[in-house]
C-alpha cells in the first residue's frame, strides 16, 4: 500500500508537469495555471521522496531483529 501511495504522488507530479507545459504555452510564466501546477508539481515531488524515505525506514525497522 505504501508503494502505491508513492506511485500516486509521482503520477500527480507528472500530470502537474504536463499541465504546467500547457499553461506555459497559453500564457507564459504569468499564466495562473502554470503557477498553480508548478507549486503542485514541486509539492507532490517532495511528498514522493518524503514517503519513499519514510517507507524505507519502516521496512528497515521491520527487518531489524529486536
């Protein structure tokens, strides 16, 4: 389940990047869609790496004998 959530964050980032390109083509850097989807792409990319690191820590704790 944790990997699925990571994949979903990466998918959100990919869709946001596509929407950024479309927004840039329509109005450049001043386009509101470009700016909103840019923030969303950065945030979802951050969440992907954050969740990935968190999952690895949890897996390491489970694999370490107590």
